[in-house]
């Protein structure tokens, strides 16, 4: 990006947006209403960091919530910068987690070719496990059981702890299905969406050199719609 393009990069922003884009090192939080250009600021900041030589594309990570948003972000950034950015990590939280887990699979006893179960796949597995006890299916809706298990995973609670913490019959029963569900995932070389968020955190906690590698690799981490992150996304 030449000097003229760099001037254009900043000229199309208002004063507050420019402040965020040219911010120095250290964290910065952009608070603004819907449609005010927060994503635009994020895209322009990445382009600015690269244009000024403050960062290389492979030292920048940008995370958002949907595949569509990630694709649009990359397309807009490449158009703005006038160059491909294949080495810049722009993805959803789940894609980020999957990428890390495939690279570090052996450390968690996983195969790098693991399958990914979406929410429908997970619910179907839970329904299948619940069908072993027809009375339970009538008493506990499968979606409620799946929701309870998902909440436990996002809170980094394993089946045994969920059983100990259970406050009602649903949580007690969900803990039983949770343990069977985890076994089913392992047998099918599969992870669900919740695993893609929580397992990288567990990986980093148990393997400090791996955490250090990613901390050294990424000089700038930008999160779109940060206010919508849940616990496991925040930890990641």
C-alpha cells in the first residue's frame, strides 16, 4: 500500500474511528451502536498495521462469529489493501479452535482428521443415547438435555462434576448422558462445536509451550462483536 492509499485509508474514517485505527500497542475497546462502523474500524486497523509495517499478515488474527462475516471481512480487507492476505488468520471462533486442534491434536490424544459435529449432529447423538431408556425420553426433552450438556462444556464442567453439582433431576440425568456422549464422540473420532472452543483452552493450560507459541506468533488479535462472546470464547 503506497502513501496515497494510506491517506485514503484514514480519510474515509471519522475522528473517533481514526483514533482506534492508529492506536498504538496495548488493548483498545471500541464501543458504538449497531451500524456505526465497528467492523469497518477493525478492517481498516488491520490494513493500517500492515501498511505501516507494524505487523505482517501472519502475525494478525481477526475473529468473528459467522463464516459469512469472516469471508466478507477478508474480501473487504484484500480489496482495501490491494493484496491477498492468505497468511492472516481471519475466521470464526470455531474455525480458529478447529485449526489449533488439528495442528496440536496429538497432545490431546486426538487424530488430526477428527470429524466436527454441529448442533444437529450432537442432538441426534443425544437422542440416540436417550432411546436406551424410553421412560427418560418422556420425562426429559432431548433438547433440554443437550442444552444442559452444552452449558456444562462451556463452563468447563466435566460429567463427574456436573453430577456432583446437579440441582435437579434433569442435571443428574444429563450428567449420565454427558458421559456416554463423550464416549460416543471419542469412538467416532469426533468433536462438537463446544469442544472446538473449550479444548484449545485446556490445551493451553496443560501445555504452556504451545500457549507461548501462539502468544509469540500473534502480535495483534482483533475480535469483532466482542460483547457477544461467551465464557469459552472469552478464555480462548
